[in-house]
C-alpha cells in the first residue's frame, strides 16, 4: 500500500475555514472587477485560497488535507459568494474534485499530492468526440472537453471518457490527466460567473496509466479503490448521488449578497413622485421579508440534507434510491428559490437595477448562471423524483 510521508496532524475545522472566508470578503470584493475582466481567478486569489486551505477541506488526511465532513464547502463557498460569485464557485468546485480524487487508487492520489499537497485538480465532463483506447497498462486518450472551471490554475484534470471494449455501448469512466498533456482553449465569454475561467480543453493522444482511472460504477456504489486507504465515510458516498451539493453553496451567498446590496442601495432613497422614503413602503417591506425567507428556507433544506448524508455515512449505512433522487431535487429547488429571490430584488430596484454595474444586477447575472447549471436546473433534477414517487425507474442508473 502506497502512502505519503507522515506529517503533523492538522486540526483545522469547518468554523476555521468559514472565519477565513469571512476575513477575505473585503479583498474579494475589491478584486471582483479584475476577476470578471480576466475571465478567470487572479493569481493572488488562488494563492489566498491555498493559504486559507479551502481546497483541502475534503482532501484526504493522508494527502495533507483536512478530511472534513461531506458538504463543508457548501458553508465556505456560501460565505465567499457574498463578495464574489466566481471566486466562490472555483473554491467549491475545485475542492469537490479533491474529494473525488480521494476515491481514485492511492497511486493516483500520490501522483498528484506526493510532492505538493497544494496541487489543484479540476474536471471536465462534457466532451466532444473523445476517445479512450486501451493500450498496454492504460489508455490512449484524445478529445475536446468543455466547461473546466479553474483550468487555468489546475495541475491536473479529471475527464469523462468512453472506453470501447467490444460491447454494444462504450463504458463510461473518468481519467486523471496532468496539466502537461492538456491544451487550454480560451472559450469562456459569459454574462454570469465571468471570472471562473470555465474554458474548454483539448487532449491529443495522451497516455493515461490504468491506476489513474475511476470507473463510474465504482464511484457510485461505494466501491472506489481509494476507500482502501481513505476510510472517512464521504469516500464511500455515491459520487453522482450527492455530487450536486458541490455546486449549490454559492447560491446562498450570492442571494444574501444581493439582499445586502439592495438594502444598502435603498437606504435614504426617495420616491420620484411621492417624495417619501421608499423604505417606508409596505410593498417593498413585504418583498424583503419574502426574499429573506426564501434564502433561509433554501439553505436550511440543504443543511438538513447534508446532516442526513453524514449521519448515514458515519453509521456505515447507504443512501437508497429515494434519498438520492430527493437530494437531487432539493439542490435544484434550493437554487431556484435563490434565483427567484434575486430576481425579485432586481425588479424591486426599478430602472437603477438594470445597469450593468449595479451590484444587485451583477449578482442576478451570476445567480442565473448558477441556477442554469445542469446539476441545479429544475426539470431534469425534479423529474427523477417524480418518477420514483410513482414507482417508476428514475431514468438514470446512478440515481
């Protein structure tokens, strides 16, 4: 069994990470314009995140990580998103790949973190004409992949690839590839989450040794090879069954940031015709109450789900089909609640809220980008729950 060199145990807690995130809010807010202009994270922000340890939240302890409970980054990214949605997205999504890498064989983990416990991993699952052909003790990999958030700062990338092995359908798997084998394509020009650097990438005939493969079945049925060395319950969780929680945290922070920006903008604002303070208007007060309640309800729903997941995992249990489809539903519903909350604020701002640089409008664009993500879009994530409720197959074998 391979093992990284022993190091002093780290006692970082979730509360520590949240406090570090709160300390960075003024800095992230100042860098928000630069982040959007660059269309990727500034190097200084990545350095700050490494220093704060955000990427290590669910990285295995044996590899220099904190191995906190599953979902820790929901709370951390929610705090970060109060200042910058793009920064929060990269923090959460990148850290989620360190959880996934903990499911890979120990040799793959050592390849990444053996010399640098701060190495960054990203992923790209949407692909075009990708192929992985068995070759010796591994695969020859080629293709183009889309939407690799944080790729400009990544040391490694996990890609989804079909492997043709003589059956009727290719077997879907994930492969771990070093940055040296990747060409980054500058394709990310977006209205929301502008600074995430969610570019495309191209790989041309790279060799991937077999120990850098994690099959979908293994990752979704609690049989991942990484569980031989990483014994925390989260490495036995079904990757697709709970993976959407890795994206939802920024929704809460963006919505709370929009609410705070709205309240600040309305302080002292007078009606054009009434010459009265708009804050005195009951209709606006009701909008604020409904908006705040939606955000609180969305976050409470997700926190309850995470508690259920962790309690089940610690007890050595497994998540049944109804739990998995309910979790997918809840993440999408929470995202849509936050989207509606922010949309209400934009409408309540009137004409000033339509300006490109208005803080509420900027957050609305980020919120719409978040809520449109495949893991948070309502219909495809709600439908499996409805089908399963009628006793039908949910339509996806990994639900």
